[in-house]
């Protein structure tokens, strides 16, 4: 993850450290439990796209683990190394943080899908909107007609998530692959039945108890995001416990593609 700051320029005003919708509210909304299941028929390859290290684990850890269990090939594309996640830190440079986060995502993906191939694109954190074609080119070079491309939801409210989602969607369309998108920050700023979220296009991937334990272990490997870097100002935890509760559910939720010609969702 990278610090989103103020998302108001996408029509969603939120901060990572601000109050959001708590997980108890989401658990009380039964609609998520009755979404149609993800369809694995005909899939022989999964390409998971992340804007930053940890997006892939937050949004699609269970899906990656299931693909690995089924013997489905997995590629993971991480567009940036999240070097801008702690811009006010006085204890670590962006260069050192990028190396740290590269090690974290390597370990997390290796745990979830041991045979997965990890692709680190080293694009600039916070500037991914200027590099959408690079994401498209990488994903299109990996995916094909039997692939499922999974990327951040374009309406998530973080500009890098929008860029990664747009690039992945374009690539999937180019190679006629299936595509899904995973919300991350939307669980923080939206509410049940929020009209800004396309609930009618969502599908659900149930997680076994073992898969949930594996996801927790993988998330814990992203220590730079789930623990403070130090006790100094600017080194605070980015992904706090209340936010992480959204990703300790018995399922993962994905947004399916639009069925009209209007293209991907506009940023929320």
C-alpha cells in the first residue's frame, strides 16, 4: 500500500488514518454472503496485478492460494514498490523502503503460491497514472484467452489503484482474457448499498479456515505496512488493525466487468 492521503480528487474524500466503516457494519450486511461464486471453469492461468506491494495480498491472497492448489499457473505483477508509503519518515529513505517492500512481497507471494512468477515493474509510486501503458504491456504479454486478470478496482479512490486497474482491464480486453477487480480502500470509505459501488457485478470467493490462516500469515509479512517502522513521527503504521479487519473475512469479493460498451467504472 501507499499512503492515499486525500482522495477527494477522485470524488471520495478519505484518509488512511481517518475513521471509516468498521468491519462489524460490513459483517452485518448479508448481501455479501449471497453474492454468486467465482467461476473457475476453463481457467488455466491467473494474473494478479497490484499497484503496490501488499495490494495483491489484501485483495486476492485467497484466490492466489486456491489457484496454486488447483495447479493453475500464477503470475503476479507489482507496478510500484510503494516507496512513497511513509513520506514523512526521518528514519528510512524511499530507496531503502522500496528494497524492504520488494522482499516483503516476494515472501508473501511465495507463501501463497510457491510456483508463482513475480514481476516487479519498478514504476514510480504515486505517479502510476502516467504509466498505464507500461502496466497494459506487461499484463498483455503474460495473459491469454484462458487467463483471469485480477487487479485493483478502478473506482477504489486511490489514483495508483485506478491506474493499475485501467491498465489491467485494457490488457485483458486486448487478449480476450477474463477480468475481475478487487476493492481495497472502498471497504474503508463506502457503506453497505453505497450507490458508488457496483454491487450488482460482484462475485465472491469463499475462503476455507486454512486459506484464512495463510492470508493472515502473508499479510503479516508486509511488516512495513502493518507495523510501525519505528517510534519516530512519520513512521506510524499505515494499515491499522481496524482496516485490516476488512481482509480477515471468510471470503474475498471481486467486481466483474461491465457488460455494456461504456468501459471500466469511472473513479468513484
